[in-house]
C-alpha cells in the first residue's frame, strides 16, 4: 500500500468519524 493511498484512506476515515 502506498503512502498516498494510506493518506487517502485516513482522510476518508476521519471524514467518517464525524458521526
């Protein structure tokens, strides 16, 4: 898994953390 992909996934997880 590349760093950029990890960063993307992390961003999605953080966005999902709102609820």
